[in-house]
């Protein structure tokens, strides 16, 4: 089998798994959130589920072991402006810890209300939201930065001690 055929077959398989995941979540979880463990019992291997999520625009990894339908993360324009402004201020120093940012966001009444509405209560969920809103970021649950940031390695980022300014 040629490389092109292999890639086409893999894409078709990912699309099929993605469709199954979406259908299952829509049918069984009104809030749009489902654990990967539950999906694996109904659909297939965790590795196949993870591949489908990674290539999907309709599924978002949500926390450590969950998936959420992207449509459930739709944010009102006014809320998106508030969140975007908050993230831009956090990125001004080059990068930030999602855990630290989440703690600070919870102290802002407007942001805290948005977090509650979207059921964001852990740093890994905030990471998913950041990646959804800012596709040009890089990082993980420990540290986030813009792709063109001057901080080029996590070792350099560990020296980052500044507080994240509030908008």
C-alpha cells in the first residue's frame, strides 16, 4: 500500500471514529461531555479516540480524561472579548502557568462567571479553551506561550516569576 493510500485510509478511519464519538455524546450526554473510558467501551481503542480528537474540529479534549463537543464551548461575543483580553495580558510577559492563570481568573467576577458557565474548574480544561481560542500557542498544562515568544524552552520559562496582570 502506498503512503498516500495509507494516509487516506487513516483519515477515513479517524472521520468514522469522530462521527461515532459525536453521535454517542449527543445521544447520551446533554452537557456534551463524556469520559474517554466510556467512549472506549462503546467505540474502540483509546488510541483511536485520541487520534480522532486530535484531528477533529468538533471535539475538544477536556481535562485529563474527557471529551467535550466544541459546540458546547461556544462563547458569547461579549464573553469572548473579555477572555481574549485577559489572555492577551497574560501573554504580554511571554507566557504563563495555566494553573496560576485559572486561580487568578477565579478572582475576577466576570471571568469567574464565564468559567462556571463553561464548567471550567481545572487547569487542563483552561488549556483546552486556550488552544481553541488561540491556535498559535504552544505549551501544555505546565506552561503556555505564544508560538513566536522569546521564551524558547521550558527551562528558560521556569525562571518566569511575574504575576499575570489583570485587564
